[in-house]
C-alpha cells in the first residue's frame, strides 16, 4: 500500500493520534501526522507532497530523519491560481499507478487541497482501477483530555473519511439507475458491501446483527433493471413487487452498514412502486396501466427502442383483453392478433385486404389500426438500424415515440373488465 500525505509550514503540536478499527486500537505520539500514518498503517511507501517552502522547513527535515527511505517527497506548487491547483491534481494523480492500493491523508493539507484529494480519489478509482483503502484525517482539534497548554498525552482521534468518497459512488449509482434505468452500479455496491462486512467480521457471533438483505436487494435491483432494459413488463412487475417487499426489512441494515443507500432508499421505492404487480401474468386493466407507466418511463428516459417495442405489444394485449378469451401470452395466439391488426392497418392504406369481422366490432378500431400502423413503421425503423434508403431520421423517431403514451391513454378509457391469465405461473422465477 502506498500512502499519500501532505506537509506544510504551520505550527504542529505533539499529540497522541489514535486509530480505532473495530475492537483494536493503535496510537502514535507525534507532531507530524505523516509519521503516524507510517507507524499505524504500515505503508510500503509514504509520498509527501510539499511546496518549495515546506521542503525547506524544519518539519520536513524532521520527517526525513524519522521515516528515512520510506519517505519520498513530491514537489507541488503553492496553489495560488487555478492553473496551480490543476498542477497539484496532476502531481497527485500521476504519483499512483494503475491497480495500486492507496491511503490518502489530508491532515496537514492546506486550503483547497482536501477537495483536490477527494477529486483525485474519485478519478483514480474510475480511471486506473486504484483501490482507495482509506482517506484519513488526524483530528487534533477533537483531542480528548484537553489540557492548557496542550499536552502530548492528549488523545486525538483519526477520522476515516472514506465513506464521503463512497457516497459519490452511491450517488453515481443512484443517478445511473434513476436516469437510465440501469442498477448495475448500485447493485454491485450493495452486494460488495455485504460481502466485505461479512468477511471482516467472520469471527463475530451470529447475534452480531450483520447484514443479510443488502445483497438480496442488490441482486433484485439488478434483475429489475435488466428486465427494464429488455422491455419485459412481466419480469419488471415481478421484481418490482419483490423489491418493495424487501425494502422495509433492509432499511435498518442500510442505516447501520450502508448509510448512503439508506439516504436514497425512499427515492428507489418511488421509482419501483409504479411498476409493482403481485400477479404480473394476469392481464387486466391494472396490468395494462402498469405497462403504460413503463412506456412513459422509457420515453422519459429516452429509451426509444424499448418504448416502441413495448407499445407494440401493449396494443396486442389490449386487443386480446377486448376479446376476453385465450392465453394472452401464447405466441401463436398473439401472432394471429398481429395479423388482424396488420390487415386493418393495410386497409387504412387503401389496400384490398380482408379484416376479421370481430376486429371491426372493437371500440375505437380505426384508432387502434392507425396506432398499429405507426408502431409498425417505428418498429421497422429501429429494428433495421437505419439500414434502408428511406430510413427515418433519429429526430423523427424521437418525436414520434414521444407521442405514443398519449395515443395509448386514449385507448385506456375503453379497457373492459375482463381478466385473462398467461401460460406462466405468476410469481415464477426466471
């Protein structure tokens, strides 16, 4: 592990810095916190970032004497301009190689440097695969047994600020999920944090109240988002319902072990609850309403392909529910409904085709045929990836896709009270 730390020219008083990790405690009495870093965390190398003035100061000379070959100085500017701040960023970032393990210390960092350190930490994790073991701060001002004047025996806690960096990852994962319906990052964080905690406390008794649900919710969130990406409404409703059932019991675990997730828990609940259905393979008005909510969701997120594909299937399901018979998930049955819709759409285009008599008895059958005609054109435009001479423009696809939810809402008013069941068992496990 490599430690990155800073040293200035300020007045540093000797104090006993104390690090507590679970049941163990380590301490180091010093006025120079980089020395405490070296003795408590045992890095293989200590990189100390110093300005030219700091390098000439007695603090630096003393640190060289105490740490010897373990210490490696890195020159940085004073940070008196925006350009110099970027130079500091580059110096710190370039001092770490890909895949290394790093401890960052901001105790003696001056002015805006702590903010730079957090930015560098986030940058290194995302671009170089660096493991940030810890970001620490020796809190001299929070020392216990205060004496006047301060005494070396005063105990100053070492704060672990790593959770603040982790919060950026949690927020990034939440944003990715809320904006693009992709929970992969969020799910991995939940799964990894439970695995890490349970490995760390393997010797703890069963009564230690270690997390058990974080991993489960993480996996279901990933399943939920994959179902969204694949535009599979039955799976979306199933996983949404399961996630809602798990969010309440996981709240206490999150509050103790994954605080950032606890903060965004309610936002996740609101995102998921719109699509939950306890019997997703039962076709009724509620199911169609949930599917419509999904289509609106796709349009809102700019997921045009998913919106178009699901809208096409929605129309088929609407027609099946109007007929009030059959297995609505049977492939052959759905294809027969599609043929009837296709014939009705061709008739709108003045083609001489035969349309089933039952279709003309449907409410708003002309509106349905017109919508199907539009969805077929849209579906072909996206399915063929623009590989046609007359391919629609991207802007045209976007504009037309945005109109889909309102056209479907016009049909929702005519949904009958029938209930149909599919070939899958509701609550199945894919």
